[in-house]
C-alpha cells in the first residue's frame, strides 16, 4: 500500500547488545517530568500512553486522571473533568495522558507552565481504514455502511453531521485537537489551526515513523533508552490493512481534507526535526532502539512476542478489552522471570486503563509498589 511506504529508508545496523545503554542521554540535560500527551485515536497512542505511565510511576509523579473515562470524550475538555482537581487550590499535576477533545485554556489550568506538550498523527488513509474496522460498532456512519469500500465510494450516503461519535468517521484528528471536524476546508483557516497547534505542542510524532518518533521523543524529554522502548499496545492480529487503489486513497484524502492538511504540515516539520537531529545519528539511534526492544521482547515475552493465538491470555494477571470487529494483540509473559524482571515486563504490557485502575485515591501516594 503506497501510504505504508516510507520516503526515508533506514539502513539496518547491527549493534552488539552489550554496548546498548539503558541509562539517560549522555547530553547535559534534565529529564522533563511535566508532560501532557494528547492521546489521539488509532495512532499507536496507546503504546505511547504506556511509556508515559511507566515513567510517571517510576518517578512517583502525579497524574491528572479523568473522573469518567477519557475525560467525557467527545465533549470538549474542561478542568472539572479531572478527578480531585480544584481550581481554587492552585494544584497542578506532572502527567496527563488520555483521550480528550483538547481545550488548551482548560488543560493549562491543570498542568504547570513548563509542561511539555506531545501528540501523535497517522496518515489519514491508513487511519481511516483502521478506524472503520475498530469503530464499526460505534460510529453511526460506519454502522450504516456495509463495507469500507462502500463508505469510500459515497461517504455522504452514510454520514450525518453532528451525530454523536461520527467524529470517528471524518477528520478524527482535527476533532481530537479541539476543532470542528465538519468545517468546510479553507487554506487560510487550516493554516491558522496548524499555527495554533504549533504554538501549543512542542513535538508532534508520526505513527508511520514510530521508531524515529521515539528517538526524537527521548531526545526532547532527556529520558533513558528503556523509558522509550515499547511493545505494541492495541495492535490488531486478525486482519491486514486493505491495499486501496490510488482513486480510493484520493477520495479518503478529500473526505478527510482537514486531517490530510494537518498530517502534511506536521510531516514536513517532523522531517525537519530529523534533519536537525542528524540522519546518520538518527539511523544509529533507531538501530539501538530496535535492538534493545528485541532484547526485552526475548526477555519478557513468550516466543519473543511473536503473534500468539487469538484466545491466548495475557498471563500474569494482565487483561484487556476488545472493541469493534477486530481482535487485538495479546502478550504472554515468560514464566521463569526473576521478580525484578517480572515487574518491569508486566509494566511494559500493561495498558493505560490498567494503570489508572491501579492508581491510589490520592495523588502523591505510593503508586503500584516499587519500580524495578
């Protein structure tokens, strides 16, 4: 599929594992501990949410948690949706990472002034295909459409603006950033929105270039290598992405014109960041990241994390839910892990909602026990 191809090939570098470092970056910098991650839909955001929670728990940081799931998404975020928050108290939190319809003034009431803002985008064509499969039972437009091909051919036949959860069927990223997903495309207004996002967010990652994104994230936050090594969370196992014709891709880009403009804009800024980081340096860091991931997969996961059978349990008390018409990847931990490795490995496969379920009722209390 053309939208799955990278214009920037990364050579394979063999890095001896004994030379891999899991410590902090050798640069003279201080790890950032105030982080807001806007979790967009179907963009590998669950995987990033896992690493944000892991870091926060490791350093006993405070989290802005929703009173109700996902900060009452798809409602516009308001600070009153944060569990235990009082504007009068002047309280702030270190970490915030959940689905929401972003609302900068209200988020800024909850987070410190020096917060580092992050989010992630995905190519709108692959995003649309994934969303149709995942949200088939939720989005009214998808419910009404017999197949994805039928939806592409004539989306207006199935789509009714302003129906609840139809934001999942059109310009979903635009909506998650807090804007009108049904707005008519205009270059001037689109440029204004992109400029506003650039003023707020320090780093926009790309799911299509995940490893390069993790290298940039580590560099920006001054975190350790192991802090940004992840296993895929919420990856599907029972269906392969459909390869669409060029005509179908163009129809999806026009249908999601706002998201397409958003993606194109931040795709350009992403690769400018890579150029500033250094291409050779990026290739080396990606290879180190991939080697460390493979090392931890072999340590933690049964059969090194190869796709297991659909009904295989996660093991070690870790459960997951399923949504829509897809079956999600499950992991089973190796049974012979040392206690310290078992703790590390279980955290790497734990989903965001599993962290929030285990959070203490008060912020600043010891969280989930000692981190190994």
